[in-house]
């Protein structure tokens, strides 16, 4: 069940507040963030600085952790991976991590739910003597810097990873996370709600979905798509419109006529000033929900916005080219000008006549 059912009308679209606000595009995280917090030594080759405090307990050995991270080679500051940019958190079972992630795992094991931290890892606990073949930006003996967020974790004593679960187990685990997120959303704990939705989505990655057909794929999408849509709703409330567009677009690749996805993407585009794409989304949504009042309201606001822009452009052009002449006053001025020209011609004619008379020889 969607977290926002009690806010929806009969066509299933959230009646959210409308606003044309220029949203800020997320910064490009090309270098590690500057952090002033205390440096904690977790291992002789691993240190940690807290960027954002977490809550609750730390994961134990064999916990399945879901994390986002960015990684840089410390000497060159070349970024080699960014799971935020890919919008795909990764899964790590503590104690069963890959060798090159040993240092990263030590850091994650010392973090709490929702915590974000800066880790510095020596090359011995990273990609080692030879560097990385997969990431050319990681040279031999490269010390590493990670910005890491622990989205959440599942305590599993036997260390059962997603890949070892049955289809039903994975969908069930994802659905439980989604329901936890719904509760947090109702409590206005948006960041924590998004952590739960991200963990739910992590259970149903591309590799998993690619293998599903028929009823199992339908079962998975019935959990996965609402998580993306609920993420989008949280992001809109946080004014993170670019990210909300990304979440809606993921849903629309699976279901191009999804009204909620079209509506929320339209709202996000409108907030960023992308008026024409927003209008396209709302018009398509109205096609499948013609009686929906929220969609009609957004289209009306876009039309009013167009009128305001037109008036501003009209005033601008008026200032550049001047007011349009009145035909009646123009005709009047033209008549006056003709009279003046006629009077000038007459005076010129009489002047020439008088001059001719003076120069003519007198008769005897």
C-alpha cells in the first residue's frame, strides 16, 4: 500500500501544494567534502570523520548493510565511483566483503543508521599493490578517500545476502522496508523514510529484476515502483527536484502511463522552471485521469504562468520599440504636414513671381 493513500483523491494523485520555485541543482561532488569534525582512528590504516550523525545501533558482523558512497584516489583526487549518481545503493555483508573493500567495511562497521562520514583508507586495505583494473583512476598503492552513508542494515546471523534469498524472501524483505518507510513519512521523518525506501529498492536491483517474468515481476514492481514514487514525494518536500525527477523517470521506464509518476515529475519540472516538459507530463497524466482536480490545478497554474511571461515580454518589447502609433493621431499629423507643405510651395511660388517682376526690363 502506498504511503500517501490518505492524501490522495479517487484517481490516486497526491493533492500537494503548488509552487513555482526555482530549485537548486545538486552540486557536482567532484572532490571530497571538507570536514572539521574529530578524526577517529578505527584501524592503523582507517580513520573516520563524521559528516552527519546517525542514530540507533551499529551493525554487527554478518549484518547486511546498504550504503551509498563516493570514492577518490587521495593522491590525485580523481573520483572513481559514485553510487549516488547512479541512484543505486550497494549491499555489503560485513565479514564477507570483497578484499578491496576491507577498509571501507571497517568504516561502515563503526557507523550508525543514517550516518554519513569521511573515511581515509590506506592502500593495504584498498586496491593494494597493483591498483584497480576496473577503475583506472585508482593507481598502484593508492590511499583512498570515501564519503559514505549507511542507509541501514539488516541483522542476519548467518550472513544471508540478497543473492542467497528466494524471490519471495527478497520481495517480502523489500515490502517490510517500504512499510517502515511509510510510517516514518507519516511522522514527517523524511530522511529516515527515504533510507527505508532505498533499502527496499536495493533488494530489487537491475540484476534481480532482469531475471523475473510474469507474476513474480508484477509482485516485485508492486513494491519497487511505490518506493520510487514515495522517494519522489519526500524529495519534493525537501525541494530536491532533480532527484525527484530521476525517481519518477525510473518508474516511467517500467510504466509509461503511471499517473503518479507523471504528476510528481511534472511538479518537479515546474519547480525548476522547465515549463514545457512539465506541461507535457501534466497533459499526459490528465489523459489517464481526466477528472483529477490536482492535475487540472497544475495545468491552470502553468497557463497563468504563461500569461505572466507574455505580459512581461510585451512590456519589454514596448520599452525597446516604443508605443505603437495611434492611426487617428497619425492621420491628423499627416494632414497638418500636407498643409504646411502646400503653404511653403505657395510662398515659394509668389516669391519667384515677385523676383521675376523686379528683374524684368521696363518698357519705354
